[in-house]
């Protein structure tokens, strides 16, 4: 389909908007900005697509009554953004200068100019802070069951965490592993009732309550984990072949420190402005999990992307005077 919405700027000219990130927030924003005739560059990152690229069946995204695979949903969103004229680069942002107008963004050594920016970098995996974890990542320690579960066919594995992500990791692993243990430091999960029930109904899954991993042991590959019970302070060992960490994420905002205002947890702050997705820097907007520490859902990220896209269009129109 020939693009009739957004024209690509010439060399040395500014993009109307540069979107940093390519999860549901960034791609939804790009759909709106391109359809609003704003030239749009997406710095999608490597890997691109956000957390849904590490997810199997997504059952709670509207419009898919039978569910959809996370990577398939992201591929469809990317195709839709490109259909309307966005340019997509699988490169990581190296730096951003918000003191200049137009803004200057450097990615893979090349500088891009932007009249506006949407920060949609999402969040990164939090790894367990225990000895041995970092040295065994990729050698038995993982954060992505959909990616690595087939390597653990007919083996014993464990998942650390108590939220929906941990439940999903465990359920995916039951398709391959013979035994799956969920290690949780509290005596109840924070996951949704539906996800908890699926886990508790699965005969392959056992739950270790009030338990923490204090050390991960292995030379060339994971061999076992050392555990401590927080109720009685007893210790034990669990021999496993795989350990999957699902304890949460942190906002991917390192490059934006001292560029835009962040809260005490590192999330980008939205300011009280006529634009609901505005940051403290005029012309810089934010959407998705990089600022949303409450909902953290694909559909809300896409909703924030819609808001940011519409805010950018209004900002650009106002800037033209």
C-alpha cells in the first residue's frame, strides 16, 4: 500500500517525532503519529519488540478471542506502523541531547534530529541478587521460559517469583520439564486468582513458600540452588537443571537520567500539563511501562502510546503556530 500519511525528511532535516522503543507503547504511538501526517522514526532497539517478544499466548489483549502469541502480536503492530509510513531501525539509542532544538539523538553512531520525542523504552528484567546468578546466566539461569524451556525437556527446573509472570513461566515449563518448583519468599502469591489456580491445579508444579534462593551453584552449568526458609531459618538444597527468574522489571531509563525528570524508582515522571503524557521537557513525551509502575499490561501500554501519539500531534500543531 502506498503511504499517503507521513513523508520522510530529507538528509539533515528533522523528523517530526522519534519514538525510542518498539513495544506496544512505541508502536501504538507510531501508528497515531504517522496517520496524523507526522514523519516518524522508530529506534526499535536490539532486540526489538519489548517484553511481549518473550511471551507465549496473550489471552487478555482485546480483539483476539482465542489468544495470540506475543511475538505475532508485536509483528502485527510493527507491520501496521510501517504501513502508515513509519521508518523502523533495529538500533539502540546511545545518547540524547534535550537541551538543543531540534533534539539530537545518536544511535549506532548516527545522529538523528527530532522536533519531538516519545520515550517508550519499557522495562528490563530484574535478576536475583544472589551469589552465582550472574555467572550462570545462559548456563541454566534464564528469565524467559518461552525462549529456553525446550532446553529443559525431561529435566527439573525452578521459578523464582510470585506474580503473573512467574506463574506463566512455570506453566510454560510444565510442557517440557518433569518437575517445576516455584520458589516464593512469602506465604501467598500476588498473581491474579486465575493464574494462581492454573498453577495450583497443575500436578507438575510444587510450591516452596517462605523460601529464598541464597546461592546458585554450578561450575560449567547450573547444578543446584541453596535455599533458606524465612520462617524457621532452616537451609536446604534443591538439585535442578534450570532456574528461571521472574521477580519483576525495572524501567529502562538509564539513558534519560538528568535528561528528563525521573521518580525515586527510576520511572519517567509525567508532569501536570495539558498534554497527559508530557515530561518536564517540552516536546519530550512518555508512554508505557517506562512510566507506568501500576498496570504494566500490553493493552495499557498501547493505550498510553495512543495518548502520547495524539499529544505529539497536538504539540507539533501548536509549535507550528
